[in-house]
């Protein structure tokens, strides 16, 4: 029994940790996202790719999701920008009864909640549906909750544990607390705003999809 296990273990190491794996992910189109996103802020990792593409878990959403994160409502209501992946970190809850827009290069930490609808107070069987819009290059800290109707402008940082109940569309700020308020505001300081870096990845992907193909995918499959 032990020699058999040793054989399969060596095969696993050869395929997924050695030169064979490097060759596969570089040259076979089906695997290319693993190689081309490897240095991104939200890289597509083998275990997430395998769980999604092969095992079929979280098979609806078009971006990598941690096995402990949940997308409820409809994944078709979620726009995921370049190198953005809500739920790629563990413990996130993405409630997409309403539409959710997450723009390019925005990163979301573990245990974050994005809530696009609330129960109607007078009849809790009904929902009041709204939208969430998060701009580019934002950072949503661990344990934060973004509530329906919130708009966050580019370069908004949400401190860990914050509850965001209203919009900060101007961006270029740090918000914190319950309810979240501005603790640092650079939106009116042009000299500092110029220092914020609008970087681009060498290979751009919207989830598992090359960005060059995303507009067609969006038109055919999404509601956003």
C-alpha cells in the first residue's frame, strides 16, 4: 500500500510542482490563466481552478471563489473587473439579489459581506433591492460589510470591521467605523491624488476570462 501511495505522491509532485506543471500552464490554453495571473493581486490558484472547472463547485460564477465563501442571489448580477474577485478570500458573503459592480483592481479581504438588498421592514417576506458600486483600486478590509445602495469611488480604502451604510463617491479616502465615516480624505488634494498608482497587469483577466473576451461574455451572460 505504501509504495502505491508513494507512486501517486511522486506523480502529483511531478505534475503540479515541477517542470511538467510549468510547461502545461504556459503552453496549454485551458491552463493559461494559472500561469498568466500568478503574480496578480488576485491570482487564479490551482486548487480554486480545479474546484471550479473540474469538480464543479461554485461553477456558476466566472471568477475564482474560496470554498468557504458564498455567492447568493444571481452571479449574473455581479460585474467583476480586471484582477478583482469577490470571495477569493475565505468567509465572504456576496448577496447579489440586486446588482453589484466591482471595478478593476479592487481587492476584497476575508469575511467581507456585500449586501445588495434588505428585508422590507413592514413585511419581511419581501426585499428592497438596490445596487452596490465599488470603483477601481479600492481595498475592502477584513470583516467589513457594504450595505445596499452604497457607491465607493476609486481608491477608497475601507478599514477592517467597518459597516458602510452610505456612499463615498468621491473616492481617494479612508473610511472606518460603524457607521463608516471618513478618517482620511485626499479627494480635494490634487498633488496627493497624482501619487496614487493606476497600475496595469501584463495579462488582464476578468475572473477566468481574458479581458479581450469579456465584453462578449458580459453581453451574452450577465445582467450588469
